[in-house]
C-alpha cells in the first residue's frame, strides 16, 4: 500500500474516532433519567384521624331579654298632690290595693253635692207622679222631672269617677318596685310613679332570621343561659310568633315561656337563646385542628385511600356547619370511613396529590410512645 493511501486511511480513522467521541459525549449529556437509580421521594409523615358520624341537633342561636308575665308602670290620669302611700318598696301587693292616694277633697265635695242634687230630683219626680195620679199635673211635668233625675244621677257618676281617679290601685297581684314619688309631691298626669311586676312566670323574647321561619312552631324546645347567672341553664317552650316579620332586619319576633320560674329572675335580663329546629342522623364531624385557613376559606387534607401503606392526599375546601367543643361539622366532601390530616398539613397545601406516612394517635390525640423510649423519658424521647 502506498504512503498516500495509508495517510488517507489514518485520516478517516481519526475522523471516525472524533465522531464517535462526540456522539458519546452528546449521549452522556442527554442520557435518559434512570428511574431505578433516582431515589423515590420520601413520604411526608403526618397525623390523621377518621371522621366522626354523630346525631347532631340543628340549632339556631339568638339573643333576647326576659319578660315577666305582667309588668306595668303606674301613672296617674290626673294631676294632684300625694297624701298617702299604701306600700313599701319591693313589697308584694294584691290586686285592688291602694298604692298611691292623691288629694281628693275637692272631688269628694263635688260628689257629695251631686248626690244631694240627685236626691232632690228623685223626690221631685216621686211628688209629680203622685200629683199626676190625682190629675193635678200633666204627664209632661213628670217627664221633665224624670229627665232632671237622670241628669243628676249622671253627674253623680261623673264625680264618682273623678274621685276614683285620685287613687292608684294595683291592677294585678305582683311585686312593687321602688317608688319615684314621696308624700307631699305634686305629680302631673302621665308621670311615672311606680313599677309593678308579676313574675310568677317568665317569658323570653328574641328574634330569629326569616330562613328559620318554616321550621318554627308553637311548643318547640328552647334552652337559654343568662350572663348574670353563669353556669346555669333554663328550658322554655315557644309560646307565640309575631304576626309579621321585621322588614328592616328580616327577622321574626318569638316569645317562649320558661318551664320553671325562679325568684332571682328579673325582667330585662340578657339571655342567650338556642332553639332546636331538628336533627341530622349522620352529621360528619372532624377535629378543629384539621382545618387550614387559606385566602379567607377553610381547607382540609383528605386521605384518598386510608388503607394503603402510603396513602395519597387530596386538598378539599371545607363547607362548615355547626361547631362543637373541639369538633366542627363538614357539610360536603366527606363520608363515613374517610380520614383527614390533623397535623403536618403545611407541606401538603400545594394541591397536588402527595404520598404520606400516617402516624396514628390515641383517643386523647397523643402520639404513642415506642418501646425503645428509655424509662422516665419525656414525650420528646418517643419517636413515631
């Protein structure tokens, strides 16, 4: 082989080697990822608990005020000077008892005068009837005498009514309040003098939104608590519904009667009312710590397959219902047998499904200590 031919062969071999080295370098830089060589992503350890199904009472909350069975502010119908008080502050009084006496000397004199005039008219009528029987007077004279007697008796009734107005009496049995008047005071007509209350039974008045109206009925159970008496609760029954709704607040006035009254209950006490509207047989409840607020909404992390060794998670928006101590009702998205994450949600809030490693907790919500924990070690020594 000539020298020229060998040089060409060497050049071709060098070019082929360079091409092979370039192809190998390109392949090395763009080689496909080896799934078996890449380490699998670690499952996120979280705590999770199953949802709870419970019979849940549907209740509507409201605020109201206590009202006595009967309560009135006594006011005089006429002006006058107080000459007698027939009660003590806070005393129990009877119906018809005179509580305040105004000076009635003028009205008593006018009544006496009217009664005397009525007596004269009565006597005159009797005499004219006797004369008519003897034909000494005409029938018209008797009629005039009868009319005069009617006028006199009407004047007596008027003066007697004016005399009665000078006395302020109890309209019903009850407890008198603190008087706003003293002996010798001159009071104007319509002035507030004394409150009277019959607390033998108590009502509570409150308002409910119009959406609850279809489920309201007479005799419905009501429970209430009073800020003035912490730790105590009272039961009541719906007594009446108002005839119309309040168009300004779109609410209905409701009155309920307390089953049992108590001497310490007073009108005007502030009450927190709960009305039982019905119940749901299978309400879904989750622990409050399962909720994650985000953007003004509440979210839950749900396990897609709770029985899997490394279950996946799903982020769902929580539509909440009633709240109980440590629990909250979820209206949609969960069913019996579902689990929700209660701790460690921060790494699962991106939205895509992620594998997790579930750490079981006991009924008190504590992580169980492992057998390898040294004796006397605190909770931090036990590893999940």
